[in-house]
C-alpha cells in the first residue's frame, strides 16, 4: 500500500521555510511558525539544501554535560560523607559508645556497647563497600586525575572490609586463627 500524504506541504509553505531559514530561524521555531512537525521541516529543509546552525545545540549539550558532572560530584561527596559517618559509628565502639537498639522483655531499648555485634559490623561494612564502589564508578565517568590511585586504594579498602565482614565468601585467610 502506497504512503499517501493527506496534507502535502504547499509551495507557499516551502517558500516560507526558505524565508524563515534565511532570517536565521531554527528548525524548532520554523516548525512552530509554519505549523508543521519537526520531521516535516527537517525533510523539506534537506530537500531544499538548507542546513541549520547547531551551535546552540552544541552549547546546550555541553552545558548538560557540565551540569551532570556537577551532580555526580555532589553525589560522590555525599557517598564519602556517608562512609565517614558509618566509620565513625563503628569507631564509637572503641569508646564504649556503639549505640545498639534491640527488643527486650521490657520493650525496645538502646544500649551503648564497647563492641560492634557481628551482624551489625557485617551490615555496616557492606554498606561502606557499596558507597565506596559507587563513588569510584562515578569518578571514573569523569576521568578525573588521580582516580586510578583512588580506585586502587578504595578497592583495597573495600576488599579488606568484605573480608572483615565475611562478605567475600571465603574463610579467614589471615593466618591468625
């Protein structure tokens, strides 16, 4: 079945497209003025040998890239802040201040412990590892200088945390017991 255009572009519209293009109007603006789709304007502009300045598009694309990088940087900073808070939480046990909430016969109670219960440490170590891994992946997108060194350091830290928490699936290979 042949494609039948029920609303063909008229010679007057083609002339209007030429004139608007000559005035420096962009494809989107011509589309609005003529009342035709962007695709129709593009097809007929190409047939007429007209091209559009893409400088504005390039500038907008670059601005979006810069904005996205700034957003990733903010997310990375938040991830590192979260890691620091979780590490502070773990370190509180050394001062007998690890807050642990549990259900007892008296209801829900919060206690300050001088150690981190195993399941809590495993959960916190897993969360820290996830935050660090995500931060490293986001940093890789922008190819910032020093990322390779940070990735190596963070990877080693994440590996150590996984082993500490027993997330690596293996046993204790430290030789210490």
